[in-house]
């Protein structure tokens, strides 16, 4: 791609970008949210047309005006949000839109064999007849990769491929990528996760504000240099925190049992934990082992079958979410757009979602008072450094990182006694992730209790004072946080190998 530029009105998404990718290479495209990575790849895949610039494939200039044209040029793309039809099978999704060898009939048996052979070749174990909606997220991503490979892709674009994957699924994806480049395919790996870029790429091109900052060999750089290139200034990635000062016990969970509504199978089994003021308790485990249900139960969003929950000594087991809010509990959900925010409302309105009944934001809980609502938004925008011109802007217009800052502002401005943070940095860039961590550490320093749930093992180790490993709804073991923790021990516990552990 040579001197590619793209503007949307007054917004410059890409300006004069040049990038080249070789066969048998993983070329990482790195940058913060809004740096122009996805726009550039959407141009390469024909989803939008550049205002200027040339695309060459095998040194030939080509015009890619649609995804169909991209596929003709053997360019494939796996989007961050998958483009699959849930009620169709794996094979039906893969062959969708392709001509049949015997029209108008589908040659399904032949397609099943071809898909199975392709999956085996690249280590993408899948049942060709399985329905997509029955597959976990990692398997759905494999379907997207197979869909591209089935169309004889030579250049595969992976847009934030690890954003929704667990550490084990990321490891499996990297093995697949290495097989692809071993077969002389080219891979463009879009990401903002520095450790993953260092682990999988051969070269890295860094974008900032729609421009190329530079391209470097991965073996000749490190995470700090890449972070500095992304941000435009030096940024310290390590977390600085004082030793934990455990104060009074704030949150206690005793013998918790929760069952799945339809199957009535236990999701959480006899789970107990306690968190003191000034402490961060990290919960780590492969996604889908009860973490989300635990967060929802503590936040009052899901009923308890058996067991008790105490907040500052008060039995809150049957409290509703409203009652949990009144007990000064804050909740950061995993899905900021579907659960954390109301996208059709303004930033100002989202900032008062928990307090709209209260004075001064409403009169008698019935009529919203716009002046104090906007004044509150102005104050929160400044305090939490939310990049938005004013509080009246729709929250849907913000980047992912700034949407997360709106949630942080709403949840932390009341200085909660308990913070339940579920995947609070998922999909965020380096600077936004660091900001979330700093907010959690501020909560810790002023004596609040934090339950920090993440599938990012490095993140859990860095931020937690203690780490609880969860497997199939059970706490398998409790370990100290920090650099001294045993990764081997955590891995065993995450796999369900229970040990007797001592923890200070």
C-alpha cells in the first residue's frame, strides 16, 4: 500500500500511509484505538475506498472496490466482530456465497470433506457439521479463518484477533498463524497488545493519529519502545504500588452455589472468598468457568441458590442491584456497550444512570434537571480525561477507551466500598489500559475493596494483592500476587489440578 489516505468529512483517518507485507511474514499493525489501523485494512479488503494511494499485489497495481474483489485478489479478513450466521453449520458458513459445482444443488458431502481436510492441515480442529451458535468464541474465530482459507487466501488480515480470546485460545491461534506463514501465506496482525505483537510478529508498523510513525524489526525493539512510538511520549508500563495495607473485611462470600437457569447445572460450586479494604483480589481462569456469574451475583444481577454474601458485615445475599448500589457497590461489566452503557443516550445521561432519581439530578425523582446533569458531566469529563467535546455528545460516538472512562467515572466517582471489575481492560489500548489500572490502584489506596476479574494472566499478576484461580465454578487455590507467583502453579490450577496451597 503506497501513500494511502482516507478522510471522513473533517476527520483524517489515514494520511499518506505506506506499508508492505512479505510472503511467510507476520506483519503487525500496532496503534491506539482510533489510530487508523482498521480503516487502513478496510481499504485493503474493499470495505471502503481510499481518497488517494495505490495498492499493489505481487507488484501489480490493483483496484479493490469490494470484499468480493479482495477475495479475487486472494485477500481475506477476519473481523474483530465475527461475520457468521449462528443458525448455520460450520460448513454452511464457510461455503456461503460460493458457486456450487452442480447448481442449483449444494454438494454438502463434498464440502464437509474439504472443510475437514483444510481444518486438519492447519490444526484448526472443528466439526464441519456443528452449528456455529453452539461453538465457543475461539472456535467461531477458527470458522472465520477457515472461511478465508477456503477462498484460497494468500494474505490474511486478522483484526484484533485476541480481543475476545482466553490465554489458551490465544496460544492455539498463534500455533495456527505459524502454520500459515510456514505455508508462505502473509498475515497482517492488527493489535494494541504489545506482548502479543512481540510474541508473534516479524515486523511491526506503528500508526499514530492516522500516520505511520515507523516500521521496525520485532527482534530489534521492545515493548517500551513500541509503547513510546504508539503514544508519542515515554510511558511506564510497570505498575507502581505500595505493599497492601489490609484493613477491615469489606466483602465476604460464604459457600456460594449458583445454577444455570435452563439446565439447572451448578455454575458456581461452594465458592468462598473475602476481600479487605485496601486490597485487590484477582480472579483468573479460562473464560466461561463462572467468573461472569460470580460478578453478576455480587452485583445483585443474578439470584443465589445457596450461600451468603456480606458487605461490611451486612447480609446482602438477596439484595437487588439497586440495593447493592445503595450499599456503595460499583460494577464494571465485561461488555461496556451492551451492559455498561446506553449507547443512544448522551455522555451526561450515562454518567447519572445510577443516580438519576437523586437530587440535584431530578425533581422528586420524576423530572430530570439538565443544568446539574451537564455540570456533573463537565466535571467528570475533566476529572477522568474523557476525550469528548461536551456532555451532550452521544456515548456511541466515543472510542472504546473513552466509553470505558465514562463507566469508570460513573462507578468510581462515588468512592465505592466494593468495586467488582469484570474484564475492565478488554479491547483497550495501552494508554487506556494503564488508565484503568491507575483508577483501580486509587480505589485500593483509599481503602476500597476490589474484585478484579480478567483472563489476562499478566494483568492479574501485576495488579492483584492475592490471586484466586477459578475452574468450573470452584476456587482451586489462592496465591499471592506480584512477580514471585508461580506461573506453573497457576497453569495447573487453571486446568483444574487442585493443590493444597498456603497463602499469607
